[in-house]
């Protein structure tokens, strides 16, 4: 059924939209469309945030006044709810010029734009609503949504007004807590302990070398750990991506080229004595991480082999079977026979349990071998939580189509599967993955995407 809030927006006098005189010295939350639900406004007022609501179902001149707000105020974030008519206006030739400047500015700050689920998919199930308020043509909708994505606008699908309220309140709460970066690491995953140490070192680096007020929080469940970085990112940035990449490079150089590592530190305006101290500290930590990474990989290989020996013995494997099994295990778990791995291996994306390995097993082993080996390897390499096959399909799709959002989407997949994660966080993760699937499905036309959407609904208990 079509969301009644997806009807055309009727502008109201500007005087009714402002409850107080705005202070240009204070951050401003910009509300676009009819997203000013009671719960959302209550959250804004409770935290003392000032906000302004603007309507997009309006003339291009009004869009220009919205763009000007970014110059007049420090717009800290944008929340919006876009209807079909708004998506249609985005593709109107009269709006093309102003939309470029407006959404470029929106994409520069934290944002969430809610779009009704059926409007994204183009399935107007409500016959009455379809006659009174038909959706724009599919090519217009798809072009408008793709334009938003290109401009770093986060599209959040929704089905009920309550979902919008809950997700928007969660978004505002994250802003209040200055959440910069979020990462999920499954318990028992290969190098999970080393990832923990690496992230702690990264927090130490940005605090003491980059001089950023950033803290690291951890939320532990029975199945994994959620790492959250809170604080203020560098000026002009909304994340710590550049700093994380730089730190990873520094750690690798501390293991191989300390002169090059010193060059990076000199760019931070550190004194000679402080550079020496930092190099000594991280070079020592690098050596320890390298050994731990190597030892953990070796321990995983032994653990997998022992479990397989115990669980496959009843099928009477031949010596040739055991030799092939050992080769497959070595191919799945990285080994470092010569030298030591780079320390950043501890947080790099683990190689997926490729279908190639499974296919090779099919040609060489009985079916019982295939199922047992895949289950044991998955648990030992990727963690102790049991994941459905669709979970791994999602991760594979994200690796191929996720782009710059891949790590955020991977974290969302694990959060949805972990029943110990807060229900609001799981709902937010589910909507993020759903938006990705809807966008990717438009490009590939793969029927698997609809099946994976159903998997998400099942995981959430719907």
C-alpha cells in the first residue's frame, strides 16, 4: 500500500516553518520535505539543535534559497523524505542547474534521505493512490536516484512512518555522539585479536600524531565486536578514511623502510625526538603484530585440519584425500613461509570461501566431504557464528558492487545476522543493505537480489 506521506508536498508559508530566529553562529540541521515527525523534532529540541524545514516540491528559486543556507549557516546534517514529485523535479530541465549545486552541498555533510520502498522499486501497489498520485516514469526515478548516489546522498528505503522516525532519531543520536567510523569483527575470525590491537594503535596514532580528539568504543556480543570511533574528523572531512590509509602505510613502512616512515611523520610537524620515539614504538608493535598474524594463521590451519580429521574419519578418507584436503586448507588460510606478513594483513579483507574451492572439492570428493569442509573452514576462518549461504552471497555481492561503501555494507551484513546487536542498529543495517541491493539489482537484473532481500526480512524476524 502506498505511503500516505508520499503525496505531493504542498508548500506552506515560510513563517509557519520557523519556530524561532536562527542563529548563524550555531550548527543547523536541515529538514527537507515532510520528515518533521514529532519524534524527530523532539530529538532535535531535546539536544538543543536548531533546525529549518524546507520544501522541495516547489519552484527552482526555492531550491536556490536552500542552497544559500549552506553559505549562511554551518549546516551540520541533512534529513529528508522525498516523494515521487520531488524525484520528477530533479529530472526537470528547469531544475538541472540548481540541483547540481544543492546536492553537491548536501553530499558534503552527514545526510539521510528517506524514499518510500515501492517508489524505489517502481511497484505502485495501491490502485487508488496510483490513479490520484502516479509515480514518475521509471527512467526518471532511476536517473534521479542514481544522481543522488553519485553525490554521496544516502538513500534509505522505508515502508512506515515509524521506521522513518526510529532511523532518523538513531541518525541524530550518532551525530550527537560524533560517530565517525564503525566496524564489526566476528568473534573467532582469523586475525580478530590482531585487528583489535591494530585499531587500538590507530586510535593512539590519530590522537597523538594527528592530534585529533578521537576515542575508540567497543560493543561486544556473543558473536562479535563492534568498534566505533567517536570524535571530530579533520577539517573538511567526514570520516577517518584518509588517516586510516596513511596509518596502514606507516605501519608497513615501519617494518620495511623506517626512513620512508620518518618522512610521513615529518609531514605531521613532529620534532626529531618525537619522530624517533614514535618510530621506535610502532616498529616494536609491528614486529609483534607480524608474529601474531603468522602464528594465528598457522594455528587456524592446524585447528581446521584437526577438526576435519575428527569429522571426516568415519568416511574413511584415503591418503590422497588427506593430501588434497591439506592443499585446500592452505589455499583458504594465508600462510607466510618466507619472511613475515605486512602488519596490515590483520585488518585486510579476508579471502572469501570461493566457489572455486567448492567446485574443486565436488570433482574430487564425496558430497559428505564438501559439506563438512565448507562448514568447518567457514567457522574457523570467518568466525564462530553460523551464517546462512545467503549471508556469504551478500558479502560476495558487496565485494563486487560495494565500491567505497563496501566496508560499511560488510559491517551491516554482520550486524543484521547478529541477534545480540541493538534492534535499532539492526534495522538501520538492514535498510542500508536493502538500498544497496535495490541499486545493484537495477544494474544487473539478477533475480538473486530479490532472494537476498527476503533473507534480510527473515533475519529481522519479519
